[in-house]
C-alpha cells in the first residue's frame, strides 16, 4: 500500500481529556463491566500524538511529558494497540508506524488519558496510511479498545450508556470554566470500581441522569450545573484516597460552584462561573499546597483533531 506521505513526514493529532458531569454506576455485571449512565464533557487539556511512517510490521511508541515514566511503551500502550488494530482491520502487513505522545492529560487521573491517546492514534494512523475508513469505523474499533475511546473521538458533550461507550449527543450552550486539581500518585480504575462494589448498597438509586443537569446545560447556567454534578464513584475514590476530601473542601470554601472527583479520580474538577473566577480559585488552591498542580481548562471542546 502506498502512503501519500513520504518517510519523515509527520501526522500530528491533538486529543482532549474529559470530565464526567454525571457518573452513575450499576452493580458489577457477569461480564465484569458496570452499566453506566454518564454525561461526558471534553475539556481543554490535550495530549499530542505524532505518527511517522515506519518499516513493515514495525510499531513503536515514545512518551514525553512530566508523567511520561508512568506510561508503558510496550504492547500494553493503548495508542500502540490502537495503531496495530487499525492496521490489522483496515490495512496490510506492509504498514508500520512510530508514535510520539506528549502527555498533558494526567496519567491514571480519571480523565481518560489513555483512551484519548488511542483515539489520537486511530485518527493519525488512518491519515498516515491513507486508509479508507469512515468515522464510524474508528468508533467501532475504539469501542474494542476501551469504553471511553468513542467519546474521545467525538468530544463535545455526550450521554454515555451501557459501558459508557454508547453515545448520544447532549445539547449544551456556552462554555464552562473548570479548575482541575491534579493529585500526586495514581488511582486505578479497577481498584475504584472494586471499592465501589464493596460499598454499594442493594437499594442504590437507579441510573438516572438528573433532569436539572440536562436543563442547566441547555440553559448554559454554570451555577445550576455546579449544584447537579454527581459521581457514584466518588465515595469509593475518597475511601481509597481520604486526602481528596481536603481538596474538595478547599475548592468549595474558595467559592467553586461545584466540585467533583473526575471519573475514578484522583483528579478533582471544580466548576466556576468565568475565567477570572478560575484564576482566583487556581491561585487559592495552589497556595494550599494540597495538590500536585492546578490547571484552568474550559469545555466543551472537540475530540481528536488533526493539527498537521
Ligand atoms: P479512565 O478514566 O479512562 O479510566 P484514567 O484516565 O484514570 O482512565 P489513564 O491515564 O487512561 O487513566 O491510564 C490508565 C492505565 O492505562 C494506566 O495504567 C496507564 O499506565 C495505562 N496506559 C496505557 N497506555 C496509555 C497511554 N497512552 N497514556 C496513559 N496511560 C496509558
């Protein structure tokens, strides 16, 4: 197969992280997954991925950035798995690629960083190899790689059901400003779901997305949205990382409209009214010295996009 790109040329893709505005979870299913009802919002923290042509059957990945040492570069790297799956399903044995990822999305931080990189690799390699793939083909492959990958491809605001991978669009007006509090250390998603299973009561509420939250998004009303944020995994994450209570309390004391553990944590996301409130809150949180770092972001933003 001929590539339209010559050796040495690079396809560069940017992929956003996400916060879950709502994350409701049912009990563990016989297949090991949990049925979710979630509302994703893609936010402006981005990993960048470069894909370059490599010899037939040669696949490699290098990772750069503050937390690069936490990301595997072997066959378990999700971006590498995505590239190989794409080559197998839509390409030929003649294909290969060298990937470079510059990480800004926190690793094992509950913001779907690995899934974002997988989505980025699917798009970048389909362009690099000039494959005849439709967007739906990438979504179908993405579902096989991880439940968050379909959302990372599309971005914006979406309702996720089943494993979180069956997406429906959600109407959302305006831009929402967030302050992310990144924590030291990781919190593994399976460990958080394990603790969730231990803590879950049989009479737990149904998997409902609060109507008030959907109305707040339609109205573009951050104060109402902040009051409706809900994450069923938060008690489990707090039980594994009690220090996050302090982070949540500090953000609320400093005037956030709402604060929530993002996905399985340990990142905590605080919603504020505008950019100047975001600056105030991030300065206040940083001065408490209770998080690794803070970052101001906004959403919704698109999913994976070609940069060059
Ligand atoms: P999620 O919210 O989707 O459950 P997360 O954001 O908490 O996940 P990730 O950063 O996606 O966590 O990392 C989850 C695991 O995947 C980690 O053990 C990490 O080492 C591994 N991993 C594999 N490939 C990547 C990648 N490209 N980037 C980050 N982590 C990766």
